C-alpha cells in the first residue's frame, strides 16, 4: 500500500468513539438488567446487524415494524432503541473538543464521515449543533446509503468535500475503516487516545 506523498491540509473525523463516546451496552443494561435476558434479546433479534442496516440507510420505522412483528415480546425494547437512541451517545471523548477547537482556530478544514442512521442523526446533530458548526460538511452513511469501509463512501465524501485523497488525514477508531481509507489514498490514523492523535497532528504540522 503506497502512502500519500504530500502532507494533509484537512482532517476528516469519524464521530462515534472518536469525537463522542458510543455506549449501547450501558443503555441496554438499563433496559434489561439480567445478563442472560439481555444477551438473548441481542442474539434473538440480531441487534447489531439490524442496527447496521439502519446505518446503511434503512428507515427505522420500517425496520422496527418488521422486527417487532417477528418478535412481539421485544416490541417495547425495539421502540426504546428508536425513541431513546440519543442515550447511547455519551460525552465527548476526553481531549477531543480541545483538538477540534485548536484545528478550527488554525483554519484547518474539518469534515466527518460517520456510520449513522439517517433517522437518528438529525436529533443528535441538533443537540450538538455548536460543536458541529466547526465542520464544513459531514457525510452520514444512512443518508447516502453507503457504509464504511466501502471505498465508495470515501470517494463520495472526497468529491463532496472538494478534496483529493492526499489532501486529508482520516481519523477512525476501527482498523478496517482506517485501512480502507488508506487504500483509496488518504492519510489515515487509527484513533486510540486524544494524546496520541495530537502527536500525529503535530507531526503533520496541523497543530
């Protein structure tokens, strides 16, 4: 895999577990305290695969109706997933608001690509409107009906952002997404902590 030769001038962030925590497990514990019952709900419904279909663009109402019809005993839990999804998103990741503020203050163009339901994104974005005002554009998987790590979502985002791959550093907490970004020519960074990201940004002279 060849690395981009020119230094990045813009930063493209993932959202979940990079900018904001995502903790669906704690949310589920609050709904179903018993470990065995909770695991049965997850396994019976194929919850994570079902949720990924929402991130891929399937409307929540349609998906929830179908799943509730199949598992009526879980209908209240499926409804809660939609009505209270915002509770799965926790505080900003430690150190990340400061990094975003500093990049913005330096005039570094900021963007994001997130795997996120088109139904769940608007209320979350509205809740965090002031923070996301620093971003020039955000590609939401559920809106464009493409999911990371599909190369197509990176190409679509780059076209929308007006960037060449070598123009940007992509930051994500999932290795599969980072590798896919690197494969299309982006500078790519696997996120672990804000401190480690800061070191990379300083090395790239973005901070």
